[in-house]
């Protein structure tokens, strides 16, 4: 059973930084590819970043590449998203998610439908 709980959201000025965490209370965190998504008001949920379960390889949306860093600590069952140089357009509810199906070490899960478990979300607001 996977239960994901995000934390670390809040308010930040443009150019600032925040680090989100996503803790899994289950015992199989290392068996999942993990991802971060975000959803702004009136918009669809969009992919932000993903990290693989085996190699820890990462893949980012173009809008955040070079500013955000996804990482995981399998010993702590925790996923992270370090967000630097934030912009007002980063304002959204951020969700972490876990994908159970395995398509290979270098397959990147970027679609909402590919993820099986979701956290409740944490609000990030970036002011200009």
C-alpha cells in the first residue's frame, strides 16, 4: 500500500526557492518510479519531473529544466523537489505520484494516466 503525503509548500517571491517533500508510509517506495505534477487554477494537471526506481535517472518538463531538481532517498521513503529561481507561473498545487508498472530502466513516466498513487497536494505560490 502506498500512501503519499506532500509537504514544504508555501509562499515565495519570484527568484526564491522552496523544497517539497513527499513521504511514503508504505514499505515499497523503492519499487516505484516517482513523479511530480502541478495544477494551476483552471488548467489541467501537468508533468513536472520524474525519477526512476532503479537508476535514479531523471527527466524534466522544459519549463522547469535547469531550475528544479527531483531526487529520492529510498532509505527514508521520501521524494524531493528542489525548486530554484521560481517564477510566478510556477504557482500551482504540486502533487507527487507513484507509478508501479515497469517499462524499463530508461522509460520516463510523464503522463498522469501512468501513475497509480497520488498525494493530496501542496500549494506553492510565487509572487512577482
